[in-house]
C-alpha cells in the first residue's frame, strides 16, 4: 500500500500551513508494466533499502531533496529526485540483456561568465579559476553526476571549443585566437573533457555554431582533448568528411551510430562555422546529406541517433526547416532525433516508432535569460532498433548549473515536456513519460467552474491535472495560462548542496530574506523589512528579467500581508532589449494601511509595443515612523494564451468568466494511480486590482536593472 501523506499541509483560516515532514524518503518501485518490483536495491548515498513485496521502500534522509537510485538485475537502473514526505514513483525498464539506455542533455560549456558571473572584472565570485583543472570542473558536475552516470550511454551537446587559454578581460579587444566577427564567441578549458568523462558522459555532439569559436586551432584542440579522455564525438571535424562521420558506440552486442549537423552556419561571415574545402568545423545541414549519411549508418549499425542544431533562440516551437530535416532523418532510418540551439526546452514528437526532441535547452551554460532555467534530461531505451522506453526527468539551471527538481517545480517543467505538442506524453510524478504502447488509462472528470463577471476569476491547476476540454455550450469563457516565473513560492524543491530557498530572487542584505513566518502556504515565503531611518525602498525582484511578447496579456498575482505602517507597491519595468534600462513602468499600490492580513493581489496588463522583457519589483516603502514588514508568497506572472488556444497539459492556470463546464484529465499508466489524483482548480482568494501601463521617467525609478543575456 502506498501512503501519500507522510507530511501534510494543515488548512488554517483558509490557507495551508506547512508541517515539518518526517526525515525519510519513501516510495514505490514498479516495472514498466506497473507491477511491484520486489528485491530492488534503493539508495540515496547515505542509506540503502531493499524493496518489499509490494515494491515499497523507505530511506533515512538528511536533506529535503535527494537523488534516489534504484537497481535490480532484471531492470535498467533509474535515478530520480525525491523529496522527504512525498513518496516517489520509480518505474523501471526491463532488460532481457539487449536493452541500451541513453541519457541526453542540453547545451554544455564552461567558459565566459564561469570566470566572472556578473562581468565586473572581479573574479572573487567565479565558479572556475583561471587554468582550472579536472577537480574544479568536476565539482560543478558532482551534484548531477548520479543522473548522468545512470545510463549505458550519456550524450551532451558540447557547445564550446576546448583550448588552453579560454578567458580574456572583457574590457579588452577580443583576442586573435577567437572568431574575429562572430557576435558571441567563447571557449572552455580542455579539462572540461576529463570532468565530463568522470561525471558519466560517453558521447559528445560537436555539430553546433560555437565549436568553431576558436577557429581551426580550436577544432583541433577540442578533438584532441576528447580523444584523450575516450569521449566519442560527432558533428564536426577537420574536414567535411570527418564532420559527417558517425560516432559509433557499442554496448554489449548493440552498436549505436550518432550523427549531427548545424543549420546555423555563419556563412554570412568571411569565416564560416562549418567544415568545407580546406577547413574544418561543424557539419552543415543538408537534406540530401542527411538522408544519405543516416541511411548508410542505419545499414551498418543497429540504431541511429541524429542531432540537428537549428531553430530560433528562445523559441520553443521547431522551425519549418528543423521539422523538415528531422523528418528526413527519421525517414532515412534515425530512430531518435535530439535537437539543440534555442537554449530553451520544447516538446516532443512520437511518429512511426521514432522519437524527436525538438529542443533540449541548456544543461551547463552561462545564460541568465529566464526561460532558459527550465531543463530536462531525456532518457531513451532501445532494444533491437526499437524505442522501448522514453521519459524526461525535470531539471533547473541555477547559476549556470543543473539541479534535480521535486514538487511543483518538477511538475512545471514536466508540463513543458508533455504539453507543447499533442501525443502520448503524460505527467507522472513530476516527470514526463512517453506512453509508447498507448496503454494509458483515461482519468477524466467534468466539473463546473464559476468565475463571475469579466475579467473573471483566476484558478490554479495543481499537480499533473490538466483541462483537456471546455464544453462549447458553456455560457461563460475560459482562457488558458502558464506561469512564467515558476519560482514564486520560495520553496526548496531542488537537489542542491547549497540548500537555499528563494532561488532566482535577489535576496542579498538583511532587509529581504526567506522565512517560515512569511509563508502563506508551504514552508517559506519572503519578508521585506524597512524602518523609518532608511531613505530607500526594500525591494523584492527576480535576479533576471522575464521574456515576453508585445500584445500578450499577463496577470501578476500573489499573496501579501504586512506588519506595521506599511505601504507596498508593485512595479513592472518593461524593456526593449535583454540589456539596458526600461522604457516604461506599471505601478500599483498593493497595501497602504497598517497590519494588513493576508490578501491576494492581481494586476492584469498587456505587454506594451516593442517590449521583449519585463522585470517585477515589489517595493516596501520606508514608514513615517517605526518598523514595517511585508510578507510575500505565491507570486506568479501568468501569460495568457490566445482565446482560441486548445487546452493542453502545458497550462497551469485558467481564467474563468461566467460559468463553464470543463473536463479535468490526468491519464495514468498502470501502477501510477495514486500519483494521478484529479484536483479541481483552486480559485485565487478575493482581492484583486487591475493596473494599466503608466509611463514614469527612468531616473525616478533606480534599481530596475534586471539583467538578462545573450546566446
């Protein structure tokens, strides 16, 4: 029997109050078909257990979130992020002796801001020192090593050359060793190859638009560094023929060929990024080349994996060109197609026995554009040239490094993987599971949702539940939305050695900190404090601005309470670029009286013309006398889909005006029923305010620099 309430949230005065979980991680290990797996060994590194006849286990746990590894001689190993008090489901892939498991990640580099994160010339906050070796590079990968090393083959997209002198002062001209005209050029140390190998990586994709950042010498040194560590590589070479040559890995009696190419060629420059007559570089994507090369690899090997580097940066949907080239690779015999370049995760396609990941996002990368923080690891099992298992484990990129996720954050990433495209993609205990056999059991319920007059009531959709249909005969209207922030609850839901709440928020100083007493629900919220002797506001803001599209409707929501004579305002700073000052602000007062109890706030806004990003600032003004405090929780920036958008697992909010009948869904595979309970959408508490864009001179609003970044 599975117990799903080891910890609980008591409801007091209409809000959830956190109860400290028991210091154990528990769960159930099941087979791919959903039967309990007895006798599996489960470990979190400090404790070990053997599953009982019903597949259950329990481990002592020191941390809130830990990696849990399940092994059994008849199954492939699986590693999952698990949380104390929230039983984890571990579904294992059977291995009759010929199954090969592969783990795919997003983009990897160890250069540029790894040596100076805030680009101020002071390396004291660096993640790597100059001339960093294996030990420093591996330390960055150590927290994710259990996941990387748990497959027969782990594959990364190495989007950097490896050279002996990768850094240079940012206030000096670009050195001759780097590409002379490319907008963004960077490099990493050769020691990165050894660190990747030590962390469990086996195969490296080089078919991208950064491999040639250090020119011909960089291609040579990169290949030498990878060869020295026994890392297979594909997608680039010193000649065009080398660039198209497959990397072949053998696991048991199975051979798997890897090929790749880039559509981002740099041919607008005098020096391109791709291999050609007399020069090396990445393989240049060409449909006929893809068909010819994949067909040859399929004839000589058991399975072919192909990678396309293409699409548009920060765009989750595949371009028409990437779709066409992926189709060509599948038709020629590629069983798995794994694509890169946009730096954000996208959806999947499962067609005629071939799996395509449209964009894998980042894995180890120094970007600070908000949409790049969500990521995942794609696990694929193949047997006799057939995909027999596929799922995605959710990750987040914090300070350029990947962390495993649990709880609501895991579900948020899983929604991205499951809901971007139609297909057999399910949310299962915070992961995305591909229902390859079409065996999912339907789990639907029709509910009536009442939202009152326009602009309607915002409701949160919990866990893996989604709205799959709206009755067209409903008298009201429903609009689907997705939280762009994802980190507005300030909970610790990451497998992170630093154990920090409030990830991705600016919390330096003693006037803004996470606190249990500031939690509206869960274990943590943020408390701002300010006394009358201070002249400036205390402000809560995300570390980085959030990308938006002009004309899009947004709702900024949250919970706020105050102590003392507090005035709290919310400011939205709108930006025309990912760097520089804002061009216009939206300002609204949330609280302007003493000792306010918890109340919700809601600002409905439309993104102004020519704006590409928004910064959120919640400000506590200095009181006239004494000390004032503001407590904040459950913050969200909800982006509303067009009114005619189809329902999808992607969406975690719905806005209801009038009354509608909606179908709630959470289909499940055998064995996962306790993790697939339907939960009705939860309406926000009353107390909203509608804001309109107000232009304010920039000089009157210092501190609106929410930095973002490039590719």
